[in-house]
C-alpha cells in the first residue's frame, strides 16, 4: 500500500484549484456557470512575447540553461528591478523558476526547519500556509480585518513576531483582497522589523503592474532600503503579461538566500524552460502597451463589479486598489434562509447557494483565512460580470 509522506498529508490541495475543478465538472454536466473564481488574466499573451519565444525555438535556444537563468533574462530582471527598487542587483542575487509559486516554495524549502515561524497576514493567498507546512515550518496567521483595510498594522506585526520568526510574507497588491500598502504603511512595518534583525521578508509583488491609483504600488525596499540584506522580492510574468501557462517567475534577494534557493533548484529542475525565459525577457524589456491597456480594462471591470455588489442588500465590498479580485463582505446574508429552507450559516454555505441557485462560482473567504467573505475575480468579460451580478442579486433577494 502506498503511504504518502507526512509533508503531503499535512497539507491540503489548493482550494482555488478545487473550485476550478468543480466548475469544470458542472460545465461537463451541461450547466452554464458564470465563473468568477479565475486567478489568471483572460487575455492572450501579447504577440511580441509569443514572437520572441518562436524566435528562440528557431534559434535553437532549446537546451538547459544555467541554473540561475539566461544572461538575457537576468539582464532584463536587473533592469526591471532597478527601476522598481533603486537597487542594482547582480546576477548572483537572482533566482528564476517555474512560476513565482515554485520560487516561493523553493525559498521556504531552502530556509525553513522545524519550529521556524512564518508570519502570514490574513486574508492570505491560499498557498502560503501550506507551502510553509510542507517545508516543516509553522505558519503564524495574523488576521487583518476590514477596518484595517485587510492590511497588517505595526502593532499586530510586533505582537506576532518572536525569536523563532524566520519570515514575514507581504503580498501587495493582495490576492484575495486587492489591498495595496502605502509607502507610509510599509515604513511603519519596517520600523518594527528593525527590532527583529533575524527576520527576513518575502514580498510577493506578482500583481504590482495591476493597480488603479495614479502611482505604482509602494515597494518595501524603496521605502526601507536598509532592509536590502533581508528582503526576497518575488515577481513573475504570469499576471502582468498574461503568461500563466509559460510558468516563469523570479526573485531577487540577499546573496546567501539566493545561493541556497539555486542550489536546491539545481537538484529539482536544473533550470526554468529556455523558451519561457526568452519570452519573459521580451515581456520585461519589450513594448509595455499591453500592461497599460489591460490595467484600464481591469479598472473599468472593477468599477462595474464593486458598484454592482454594493447595490445588493446584504453584501458590501471595499474598492480594491490592485490585482483583479474583490473581497466581498457577506455578513448581511449569514443567518438567512434559502427558498429550500436551508440556513446560510457561513460564507461556505453562501458560495454553495450561489453556485446552486445563481450558477455563479466564487470562492469562500474561509479559504483565505477570514470570513464571512467571498472572493470574486473580475478577470473575465463585462458581460459575464453583469450577468453574474444580476444572478447574485436575484438569489440574495430570494433569501428570507
Ligand atoms: N502569488 C500570488 C499572490 C498569486 O496570486 C499567484 C497566482 O495565483 C502566484 C503568486 C503564483 O504565480 P505564478 O504563476 O508565477 O506561479
């Protein structure tokens, strides 16, 4: 009999992958589902990026590359990260992997041991706690309520840090809330970190090009350059350039952290895909029109979705400042009864009710560590968003 390793039995499969599976099943049964669970852009990869990949194949860039990536992609990352952080990184401070997800996992594998704590502000991206658990670490979840804009405060950070803390994770713009930290808020967190010099910070900035304010989201390293020796800054091309299937992400950070990650990577995958690296280099240094245009599209969808949700009695939704998600407060429907006589006792019941009665798929807030909420993705067409809003409203009105 096959017995999986304890690191497998300790963790759960990704709830967003599970939700996508449920939507696929219902569609296979012939039901039309208005899918607001999707965690990826609904756009195709821009043509200039595809052409760069095709050219790489034709040029014979089809072999293993260096573990830490090709010189061309490293140069593109150095250029892009310098404009972002003000720091000029050297190649020995870069790691490139099969998606930001893999980079984060390998970073934990390279750094965590039993008893090491990782502070994770909630609502969190579903994968962080399980990635920590899979690598022997202990997730320390800090709930960040809606009144704090779903953001970590200096007080709650100070209360969560101990002498066993190894990492703090900061995800801005956030999945699932779309919250973006201001420079002042990051400075406040940096002041607390000054008292805990052993703590490293993993900043997941994968949505940093998808923002709706006038300026690019603040960057921890830019506002607190003194943290340069302990910030691992993760990014990738999946979201900004609609390249989820290319599986290419990267991080820049302190030399010893990067060396440990790359040593593991040399035994895990040898290197990321050579073709995807060529595509990512073009994404970072080539024409940026797609980034600007898609940002405008996301912004107008956000405005439609947020206004529509707030118009529904019982639901309330803050206006997200980035990414393509909204985190909707559904406390107003908890305790109500469905036409079938079932009581909605939490956000999970409500999302099941929406799926059954409105054919709208969303993900329950409990998956992200804070309820009663649900996450919608507006990386889908305005038609689907409008149809879903009407269907949600009808279902909510049917509650008593
Ligand atoms: N970080 C966050 C917050 C995400 O939402 C995602 C994707 O859903 C990732 C990282 C992973 O992205 P990648 O496709 O680069 O692995």
